[in-house]
């Protein structure tokens, strides 16, 4: 038993003892009558009535005493009727409760769960919030009390807004207020906590706001949802951060306070944002593997500066909505980072190139499969100069292949001399051996940016294309009766098509690339096989994009080959040989030769030690 329960029990026993000792009514003496049945009947009735009244009086008295002990001056608000007030705009439907003056339920009107049910982001069973103040050095949970509600209308549209005010009014114009304001559009709900005239009633000790959210499972795959669910936050004077996406317990205390935090799921977030600041905060998440209805449980224990609440600066806003980059970048600085667009360079590509193109196409085309196909063509067109340069480099290497083979045969077994003479051949022919690698490397940020964009794009959620019912998750054409390690128990056809086309493209490139020899020539086929296992459970939109990109690359390669004149390449290289015959080696070439010599010496030394 806690302190409050023990205090209540002792107080109850004391009241009962005092009552029966001093205040219990005396039973009247019964007159002697000749007909006892008639005289005893009224007395029996009187005693019966008295017995029925006594427990009620005692219960009310005890309840009042308990409430005064627990809530102090707020005891009159410990009882009441909980009334729900439903407000809505074009995007959300929110239920507020007069008990606690809290957000009880949020429905996102434009979205459904994977099972096609209404998407309830939070409700009374999954989310709970508590607000504690200190009064006479004793904590009081005002979220347990009953408020009077004041509202004008329930539905709002366009540029209008509506306000709901929950108040606990004391004497002399003093009151505690929770005020909510909803605009006609958007997913933001403004929230104010006002303590008016509360000096001397509420201590000058910072308030504590606790929010526990058992984040509901509304997606297809629980495993993937858990991997992308965490708490994101923006510390005061610091960079965006998160708790990580592990399945164990995660916790962090932010001493300097927060600007905002969000219970961030794969496609949706429930967040609290401060106009001023949130004080010292502790954020934590935990996973219950046995509970398939809950992705993760997040807990936020926040300190709210009491000075802000007493001076009209206790202003916040809730965000209940999608992780949509276009929407979230308008909420508050840094809030758009709830959409995971990858590391710095990949994020820049997504932010400044992929998302604008995608949004432009989305405005005129409704089929997202077609949008992905057009996006491939646009990106391949942008990268065409780099692809052409890489292809030309491989064509030059192909022309030099007979001479390179002759050098290797001439210096069979002497790698150093073979490499030196090959580098001299490149120099005289005017070829940079890295000219084919650099364009490929420059294309990598675009390739990997898609790896973040498609799996986190809410626009693809529940969008069907061909045999894929949902482009945001894997396409399943066959369920296996067993599970393959690292692969899964299903077959993704888009992933198979992507892997097959990648292997074919790799083979076609190897015919042009004369530099790829020996084990490296075989190793290049390992990456597509690895991606077959790795991407089998990834977004169908991603694997479809890679498949279409491979098909377009085949077309580009065929087109480039028509423009490649090997005779012209040979003539250019012959002219370069004449020009570079007496030309001094560049500093880069000299350093490269020195590095090669050093490497060869180390190899020889290791060979001697083994002998």
C-alpha cells in the first residue's frame, strides 16, 4: 500500500470511531403495548430506514476527506461526468475529454490501416497523458480531475478555426485551463496550459507532463514497422536526434530541454512541439515481442517551465499526422527529418531532386507505377553524360586490350613491371585509368538515395500496381511452406526481375571492361545475388525502380554503342602517343608508381619471411 492508501484507511477508521462514539442516533425506548405486532412494525420500519441512510452519509464524508487529502483545493473537481467533445477538420477527427482536459482519440480521415479499417492513431486504450503540479509541496495530477468545457462549434473548414476550453475555476477569478484550437486544414492542434491567478495555489515548481503511447500496429509487416519506429527529438541548441531503432529498451535524458519530440512510426507520427521550450526530458522506448498489436511503447517524461504556464507562455501544438516531407517541413524547423531520407549526401539528392520531381509527376499522374517509370527516365537522362563518359572509357580500354594482354604475357610473374608498363601505355595513349570509375561513383548517391526514398515514401502506401497490392511493402507472388535464412518465406517477383536484369547488365558490361580480370570478374556477380536476399522484403516500389532502371540502361548502352567509332578512338590514341612520347610524367603518375613499387617490395618481403 502506498502513502495515500494508508492515510485514507487510517482516516476512515478514525471517522467511523468518532461517528459511532459521539454522533450515532440513540434507539428510542419502545412503549409496552397490548398488541406488540402493531407497535413493533413502525419501529422496525424506522430502523430500516435509518440503516439505509447511514452508509451513504459515511461514504460521502469519507470520499470528501480522501479527495481533500489527495487534491487539496482542487477536491471539488475530483468527481463529475466525463464528457467527450469531438472536433474535426478535413484531415483529422479528434475527441477531447472533460476528464483531464486531454486528447482522448485521434483519427486520420484520409488514411486506413492495412486491414482497411479507420486509422486511429491514438485512443484511450493506447495513449495516456498526465499533468502534475505541486500545491503546498504535494504533487497533484490534474489529469484525474473533471473540467467544465466551453466550445462554439465542432467542425471547421477552410481558413476558419475552432477553440475548445476546459477550465477548473476557483474563487476570485482564479482558474486552470486547457485550451485547444484546430484549424480548418492540416494535422496540427494548438494546445495551451494557462494558470491564471494561481500564485499561492500552485507552487513555483516546474510541472511534469508524462505521455505514454503504445504505438498501434497499422501496417502490413510488424517487423519492418518496428525497425522504423522510434522517438525523434530536437534538443535546444543542438542537432536533430533519435533513440535508435533497436528492439531492446532505449532511453535518453536531455538535460538542456527540447523544442519538440515525436513518437515516430514508419508512416505516421504523434508529436508535441513547444512555442518556447520543454525543460529537462527523459524519453524511452521498449518492445514487447509477444504483443503484435503494439509496434513499440514510447514514454516521454517532460518538464514544463512553471513560469511559462503562469505568464501565458505555456503554448504548444500537437502534430497527429503522416510522415510526409512536404507537410512536415511546414510544421517547425527540422520536423521534416521525421522522414528518413538517408545520410547527408543522399538526403540532399532526395530533398533537392527526387522529391520535387516526384511531387511534380504526382500532380499530373495518378498511377504511381507510371510515376516510377517516368522518374527512372528523368534520372537516367540527368545522369546520361556520366554514363556516356564511363562507357567511352570502357570502349578505350577494349581497344587497348590486345596491347595490355601482350604486356602481361611479356612480364609473366613480375606484377610490378607489368603494372608499370601498363601505366606507361595509359599515359602515352592519353587515358586516365580512373576515368571510368569516377562517373560510376558519381552516380552512386542517386542510386542509394532511392534506397531511402521509396521505403519511406507515404505516397506509395496502399498504392497498387500490376501484381503488387501495395508499393510501400514487398510484392508477394508466392508463399513458401518454409523460411529461407536471410530471404524469408515469400517470393517477391519485382526483386527477382531486378536481380535477373542486374546480372544480365553486369555480364554485358564485363564484355566491354577489359580491366576486370581474374577473381574480380566473378566477384562482380556476387552483389546482385546478395541484393536478391537483402531486398526480398523491401518496398516493391524500390525493386521495381531498380528493375526499370536496368532496362533503360540496356537501351542507353545500345544507343551509346552506335556512337562509338573504334577506328576513331584508335586514331586519337595514336596521335596522343606522338604528343606524349617525350612528355614528362605527372606528379600523380610518379606517386602512383612509387606506391606500386612499395607494394611490390612489401609483397616480396612477406614471401621471403614465409620461406
